[in-house]
C-alpha cells in the first residue's frame, strides 16, 4: 500500500518516508510543510514489498527511514537501501539519542541521524535540505565528469578522487569493484594518418559509445591521450564483470566514421578488482595497467584480469631491472666466449660472444634474460 500526499513535481524535493505508522507520516509531513525554501513531495511506504517496488521504479531525492522499519536487521536493511536506491541519501530516525545511535548508523550507510525525542521543525528541515543539496551536487559532479570526457579533458586528480570514493562505498557495503584500464592499440598511426585533432575525435566518439554501454552508477574518464579508465561498481562476481567487458569490446569493434572513412580501432583492456587486486586507487590502477600490457600480447581487442601470477612476474622483472642497472653502473658485467661446434662433422666452428654477469643473491643473468629485460624496459 502506498499513499502520496501530492502529485510528483520535478521542482519539489521528493521524499520517500519509510515508517509503518500513518500518524508518523502525517507528523513528518507537517514539520516539513511550512518550509519556504523547498516544497516537499512525500510518499508514504508502510511495508517492505512496496518499498522494493518504489525504490526500483520511482525517483526520490531523499529517503526518510524510521529505524523500526526493516526486515529483521537494521544494518542489512540500511545496506539494501544504499545499494538499491543508487546511493540516495538516507535520513535515519529513531527514539534513541544521537550519542547512542548516530555513529553506528552513519558507519553503516546512513547520511544523517535525528532523534525523534528532540525532533523539531527547524532541525528536520535543515537535515533534509542539506541532504538534498548534497545529492544535487553529487549528480552535478557526475554530469561534469561526463562532459569532461566528451570534451577530451584529462584530469587524473579528479579520477583518483572518484576512485577513492568508490572504494569507500564498496568497503562500506562489502561489495566488489572493478577498475578497467583501456589503451588504444597503435594510436600513433592514427595521429600520423589523420592528425592529432581528427584522432582526438576518434577518442571522443569512442568515449560516447563506451558510456552508452555502461550503467549509470559506473564512471568513465579519460586519463591519457589514448587511455580511458572505467570504475565499475556493485559487481557480484567475475562473470558479472566479464559480461560488462564483452559489451564494451563489442561496442569498440564497430567502425567509426571519420571524414567519410570507416575507421576500426582495437584496444587492450586490463582489469583489476577490489579487494583481490588492492584496496587503494594507486594499487588498482597500477595492477590494471599491468593486466592491460599483458592483454597487448593478444591480437585485436582483448582483455586480461590481474592475478597473482602477474604480480609475481612484475615483481621479478622490477628486481631484475634494478640489479642490471646497478651492475652497469658498477661495471660488473663481463663478456664471455663460448665455442661453436659443428655437430655433424664434430669440428670446432669458432667462437660466439655473450654478455653475462653475477646478479646479487647468486642469480645468473645471461643472453636469454637480456631479451626479457629489453622487452620489459622498452
């Protein structure tokens, strides 16, 4: 059962009131009704079945939640509200004083807390207005990110801030998160063939196409001349992430029209997931970058997930590079000669030279390792 006080109006503040008592709904409506700075539009929801339907199919700016309204666990219901409402602000109400309840409720996802014992008009109006303004600012920032991608604007600081906020939400809700690092293959050839301005148009068209295949909760940002990063929130498992990636790969495979020509691009995608690959923005981006370079080993558009083996390989290569640089500075490398034998005629065929040296901890670096090091060092 639902009961709306007035017809929805986009200019009003839309509030979903979760309380089992109709008298409380009327009381809250009366406290908010005389606010000259906003016109509240309240919808009453007294039971859990209607709650799920309303949250998923109707837009609200703020949720007023009576803490007695839940399905058995306050914490679980609060996390459900946060996830199902796309992070809409939740104002929690309870009979206990703020000193006893506020800290725990805010830690579990509530945006603010008010005690019913001391609730009055000004305090309720102030809390609702603050949450409403904060939500508008958040949505405006999300839209600004989209406009910056569309204009080609590159801002890594803003990206890291966005990723940090997403990680905090994932930790609070005990959810997984995925970071996708996308790098266009051989983008230099597009610059040489079409010029930098036209090549940039390809990036902008690709950004728009990628955005169309993402959910509203996901964030897309350009972090380099030929690079994008995508923050995928609220993922259930690797299969869920894979389905999103396949949609993106399919979208990138379609040709672009540029000056009457059909242009096809390929890209390499690296995927790092929270919490498996790290719990900081820097670690996730570094490991998604590592997975992206592994994806470049495959022809065409492909993707790789970061895993422990990549971590071990990357660590080994970094140590090897450091040891080799130290060996070069210390003049510790030597040239060795080995004989060449003609196995058919069993005769000596000359000498071949190879570089080698003793690396610290007793390791030996030889010609095979040199090719690996040169490849890793570029």
